[in-house]
């Protein structure tokens, strides 16, 4: 009874990483990178942040028996939409600043820390986390296997986002990034998609509320 859900947890988590809002956010993050290695680490940190939030909510709902109203998750989703919009605007501004200071761009493109990726993952974990936890609770009655499912789901999402971040970073690799106009156009496209999709998410969830 328990084995089958646990068996598919990693597969479901892996696929979850490829949802549109996740891909838009991470594609926007990896525009900062010129190396595949740094982009891959962004993907891992996004996955760690995402898993952290899901585990926190899962433990509260499954072990601590804390009830969270369904309406709250609409606000969580709207918050994710707002984050996408801010992320898009911020990336356009940062890229514009680098274009104005082109001589310094190669020496100091972006900090090599991954706080942004982890923070975006944390916020993204709010989106759909309630539905996921409730689904697990209906399929798995015991607390420990339910939390274990969420943990395995998180590992799958980390693996999926690592792959997605790697693929999405290829157009911004060291070799291709030499074409400043090419990089700027891709960054602008990624950022505008973030802003548009984020606005759509906000409207849908506020109207649903």
C-alpha cells in the first residue's frame, strides 16, 4: 500500500520541476551565469529551497496537525506570481546596468553565491504545496511514510531542476555569451515572460479568492 506512492514520488517530483512557472523563474536566474557549473548549482539550490518549504508545511500539517485554510494557498500562489514579476523586472534592470558598465561586466558579472536561487525556491514551494500535502495525506495514512514521500518528492524536484537549469543555461554559456546583443535579447525575453506569467498568476488567484 505504501510502496507504490513512495516509488513514484521521485518521478513526480522530477516532473514537477518542469512546470512553466518553475522554468520561467530558473531561466531568469541562470541568465546571470556564463558557466554550466554555476547554473547547475542554481538549479540545486532552487530545489533545496523548494523542498525546504514543502517539508515545513508538510510537517506542520501531517505531524503537528496544523490546519491551513484553502484560501491561504491562493495568497501563496499570488505571492509566487508577484515574485516572478519582481524577478523579471530586477533581471532587466541588472542587465541594463551591466550594459552601461560593459567594461566591468566580464570582471564581475554576478556574485557567485546562490542565495537568490534558494530564496526563489523557498517561495515557489508555497505554490501547490497545500494540494500536494493533502493528496499525500489521502493516499498515505501513516505520518512517517507521508513525510518520507515529501522528502523523496523533493529529491526528485532537485534532480529535475538541476537538469532544467543546465539546459536553460546553454544559450548563456561563455562562448555564446560573447554576443552581447544575443544575450540581451534572450534575457529580455525571459524577463518579460516572467512578468506576464506572474501577472496572470496573481489575477487568477486573487479572483479565485
